[in-house]
C-alpha cells in the first residue's frame, strides 16, 4: 500500500501541530473535576464537552468506541486507526504495543450526549454507546437528494431538498393530487440507464417524486414509472397512488404505495415497484410509425383513512 505512506506523512505533520492544545484540554478536565462548586452550578456541561474531546481519536478525529488503545505514555487511539500506524504512537512515536484504555472506555459509558441531528429537530439524549445506533435510525436524520442519475450528494430536510430540486436540478413542480403527463422521446431506440425524468408533486401538505425512466432489463428495454414519498416510510404508508397509460382502446394501470425516498431510486426501480411498460407496448401506445416514444401517463395520489 504505497498510498498509505503518503497519508501518514501528512498525518505526522498535523499531529505535531496539534500536540500542545491537547495537553491544555487535559488540564481543563482536571480543573473542572476538582472544583465541586462549579460542578454544582453548571451541570457538568464543560466537563462533558472536555471528555467528549478526549474521546476524539487524534488521527481520524472520529469518536472512539471500545476497544480504545493507548501507548505507554497514555496517548489514545481508536481501534480503526491502530492497525494503520505500524505499531507507533502517532502522538509521541513510541512503540504502541497492545494496551487498552479501560478507564476512558468506562468514562465514555457514563456520558450522555444529544443526538447529532439536534439542529434538525431531534431532542433525544443518548448514552455514548447507544448514540450511534439511534443516529443511524433517527427520524430527523437528513435525506439524500432524490434526484436520479446524477450521483448528487446533497443532503437535507424535506423543505431544503424541495428547494434544491427546483433551483439546482430544474425539476418541474406541480400542485395537486392528479396529473396528466406526456413523455416524448424522439428516438426510442436509444435506451440507456440514464434516461429519466422527475416531477415533484405537492399535495396533502407533502411532496412526492414521480419518476419515469427507461432502463435495460436483460436484453429488453422497459419503461417504468413510480412514485416516491419525500418523508419517512411510516408516513409513506398513509398514501396510495395510481398510474395509467394507454391508447387505442388499451390501457395499463398500476396501483401502489409510494416508497420513501430513504429507499434509493435504484432500489425501487430494481424491485419493479411501479408501472412497467414493455417496449413493444410503449411503442404501440405511442402510435404512429414507432419512430417516436409518446406516452401519456395519468395518475392520482390519495390519502388512506
Ligand atoms: Zn481513529
Ligand atoms: Zn504516545
Ligand atoms: Zn436523533
Ligand atoms: Zn440533488
């Protein structure tokens, strides 16, 4: 691993620069602990944040979880970074050995910290060791941008993502729970995975994403339309939707439950949880000379009782 060496060269430099401030933090903790008057007045807030800093791995800066390691001089290190430092303490460069820092692990167990999505509205406070698990399921955790095909990395709450879809992806926004949409593509033989459309609907005080796209399924290209709910799965289940496509006295209908945008666009598509139109049928519905794809999709969203 040649690249690993370069990484650690950078890290040595950073750590040397960081050393003095860390010693100050340690002093701060002992001052707090030895001052009962101050502890009684302020319910350990300063102590908690100092202990929290002690629990930050000096290498990756992530919170440390057991087993927490230390060198013979007492510098700590997380278990993820330990195998990567070639048995040298990254702080003092002495041999690292195999010493576990049980005291710090126990101090961590007594800590209670707010969920990291506090600024998104979560008021939960969790013991240090169960905080991660909560955060992985916290209903206030931000959503990924639901726009398909662009590998967009934007995250946020729903109002933020709605504005982002409108401003940055130029997505069509519609008010109301019924729709009538025409999808036209001049060369239906060019079917690639990246052919997709997204429309956002606003109704019942909620937002829904209507996806329409062509993708290659085996050797046959197919079209799929499906709806996703901009919110959590538990709430998505309160809604249903129907889609209909047809022409020449034939029609196909689909009724389903919108999937939460917590499920990736690809996951929903690959599970065929939507209106699937085979290419032959799509061309038939398009009429004309099969040179143009012209589908009219109508739909409705409603709230279940
Ligand atoms: Zn680390
Ligand atoms: Zn050390
Ligand atoms: Zn939370
Ligand atoms: Zn985006």
